C-alpha cells in the first residue's frame, strides 16, 4: 500500500510539473502571438500616418474676412476626401493674417479663420477631437506683405496632419 501511495505521489508530482510546463508553453505562445499582432498593427498605423502626412491644404481669405469662398470649400472638400482612409490622423489647423490691421484685430481674425475651417472640416465628417487649432495672426508670413499677392498669400489657414 505504501508503495502504491508513493507511486501515486510521484506520478501526481510529475503530472503537475508537466501541466505547469504545458501551461507556461501555451502562455508563451499566446503572448508571442499577441505581441506579434500588436507590432504588426503598430507598423500599419505608422505607415498610414506617414501616408496621411503627405496631404495638406491651404485656404485663402479676402482682406478682413473669415468667410470661406468656393475655392476654400473645394480645398477643404479635397482634404477631407484624402483623410477618409485615415480615421486616426490628427489634423492641425493654423490661422494667419497679413500685416494690415492692428495686432488685436489680426489675432481675432486669424482665430475666426481657423474656426471657419474647423467648422467646415467637422461639418464634412472630421471628428472635432481629431483637430488641433492654432492662430498666429501676422506671424510666420508665407510671403512679403509689401505686395497685394504677398498679402493674399499671408491671409490663409494651413491644414496639415500632425
């Protein structure tokens, strides 16, 4: 009887050790598989982000205005269309003015322009939490303010992917 009990004890210990080893092996395999899937997803998202960053748009405004014209609407529609495959892309909207007007007026105007573009993006289906808005007034000129064409190029909102 003692011999049988000892055999059962040794057999039970061996089985328990084998179960722990089998459990660990299954755990390791599952962990490696999940880690591999996470890496593949991360690489896919990085590739998609790099692709989305290729797209940008610029919307121009009339002097003293924050109203989107037909050309601006087309530019926003084009950008929204390009962003459809990239639902996680974060969008940067930056408003600018030319140097005419006071600093306070230009800050308010660049804010209104950026907000007009944000509103158009949201109404076209871009989730508001994907949009970061900044306003720079007459700072960071795209062109000289000494010519009408230069001032036009400075009255803008730039849309890009972060």
